[in-house]
């Protein structure tokens, strides 16, 4: 293992395994400090073809075709990389890069001056007297899609599903604190992969949760009609992300051959809604670099038009998305297919804490812990935004508590959470007079 690139053996031709932000930082340092090392290519388990940081990107399946002296593994779960190599019968000499630097820390992020600091702390104090509005729940960090604009394809943490016990504790805690909206929009993952979803929805209702919302990639909507009926009866909104309704769109953007499966599921949604005489607002949210008007010409949208006209399904063109965020730096320019643009990091020097942090917008993680920010993370869910551990008897009590306050104070001192410094979803607190 090495931390400093200066420790690598010299005058060599190498390959770098990993196509994430960690590898990008290493490659930049190698380019700056190790002219004696020639990087032949970047190797990855998911990508094949294209360029990464100006170097050819190869799938691990083609590693045996490369000529190199040694491999540098620069990936969060290097143990899995080593297993992958071994499963493919490859045994190159390799070094593991341990990135000890704060992943996205920026030396220019300044400590807040006293007046701004006081304002932020007053705001934090005022917000602590309000309800946060909703709690997001990441029931599982497993997903059945591989969207190009998501960190999931390079995400290596073990997959888990929230236990019934942790869910019950969360629901009781929410009800006790008057937080009565639960949103199954995960930080990462697909909620319909949780085999206990129906049970959890019923439990949430019994615990007193009044509003249930869910976001899904739609791949499993048509798998279980009883579950679909429950979702339509109990949820206020079901948001279905779609890259457009054509085979090509699913293959290119979601990288799964699921077009017909999703279309059949949406037809079933419409049929069950018609039978129920109502039910959840089912909204198709476009996640595609194409303009919404172009996506509306897709074969699937044309087929669904009668249901859209009947009000059984909705398509909100305003939900279209031509620019994608950078997943806290996990996605870097050049990694995405042509036509997809990445928003740059949005935190500027001296910027106040992100709105999500000040308000206590949060998500419950599959292991039962509670974490600030329902939007993004970098490499690990269990990071420095966690404010309540899995065994906390009343996780919502941690909101605006000492651990939460510490995160705000650290930010004001220039120490940003690992997910935040390079995040393009950062936004300052909208309300100045709370
Ligand atoms: S965006 Fe959602 S559906 Fe797509 S890979 Fe990521 S977690 Fe899965
Ligand atoms: S900066 Fe990004 S990761 Fe940090 S709280 Fe805001 S949205 Fe979340």
C-alpha cells in the first residue's frame, strides 16, 4: 500500500484501476510529480472505451491485453478489485493507493468571519425550533439500474436492507417528533428491491405517518400487483425516473435493457389506478440530456398517451434534466457519454453551510443511522454527516443536537463534510430571516 505517489517504483509503465474521483486525483498527482511513470490506461469494472482524465479507459476484461509493469489500484473497495482480478485469473504485481487526503477539501475554503458566523448560528438555532418537514428513507443501497449519471456503477459498499426493527424505531421517532412525512427517495438504491416494503408501508401508517412519497426507477413496478395496489393506495406521490421511453434510452442512459418491463409496469399502474378510481399521483420524471419535447416522441410515451390524457399518469416536462450533478466529485467530466454535462462544484470560498445541513434535511440509512442530507454522499454512506448511530433509541432527537451543531461549527471553521466540498448540489440557506 502507498499513500504518497513518490513511493511507487520508478521508470515503469503502469495501469491505474479505478475511474472515480480518487483515481482522478491520483492521476493528476502522477502527471505532476512522476514523469518517469507512463500510465498506459485506466481500468474499470464498469466502463469500456472512452477516455478518463485524458487516458484510454479499458474494462478489466481487456486488462490481459495491456503491457505494463504493475497495476495501481485506486478504488475505495480495493479488496473487491483484487477479488475481481483473481476471479479473472489475473495476478499482476499491484500497489494499493490509500488516499489519506480529505477527498474534496479545498484550502481556499475560509473560516467564516465573526458576523457571518453569528448569523449562521442564529439561523441554525431558529431552524431547530421548526419541523424539518420530511424524512427521507434509504431502505436499501442496492439498485437494479446502472444510470450513467449516478455514482452507483462505481459504488462498492456492501449492500444492505433496513431491518423491520430499525424501520419501526424510525417511524415511532418521527411520529413522536411530529415529522409525519416519510419519503422513500433513497440517497442511492431502489426501494422496490426491499422485500419488506409492503410491511414497512403498513407499519408507517400504523405509527401515524400521514404522508408517504416514493421515488423509483420503475423497473419493478409491474412485478407484484398487490404491492402496486398498496403503493397506489397509501402513497401520495410515486415519482418514476425515466431516461425516456425507448429501448435506446434505457440502454444508453440507465444501461439496462428494461424499456418493455418499465412500460408494462406503467400500463399496470394505469390499470390499477383506474380500477381503484384514484390513488397516488404517478409522475414520470425525465432523467435525460434530451429536451422533454424530444422524449415525448418516444415510442413508449406515444403508447402511454391515452393514460396521460386520462390523468392516470403524469409527465411534468419541468422535471426534465439536461445537466447532471457531479455526485460530490465521484463523477468527473469525460466519464459521461457525449451530450451529458456535469455541473461543477458549487461551494465557494467562505460559503455558509448548505441549506440541507442547516435545516436538518436528512435520510435514514439502511443500517438504521440518521444522516444529514438526502441528496449526495461520496463513496460511503456512513460518513461525517451521520448524526445518529443505528442503536439510537430516538434518531430524530439528534436533529439540531450536539453532533449536528458540530458539523455546522466545523463548516464555519473551514472543515467541510467529505460529501460537501466538491458537491454541485450545494445551495445556501434560502431564508435569511428565520
Ligand atoms: S440514479 Fe437511482 S436508479 Fe439510477 S443507478 Fe442510481 S440509484 Fe439506481
Ligand atoms: S453540499 Fe451537497 S452533499 Fe453537502 S449537504 Fe449540500 S447537497 Fe448534501
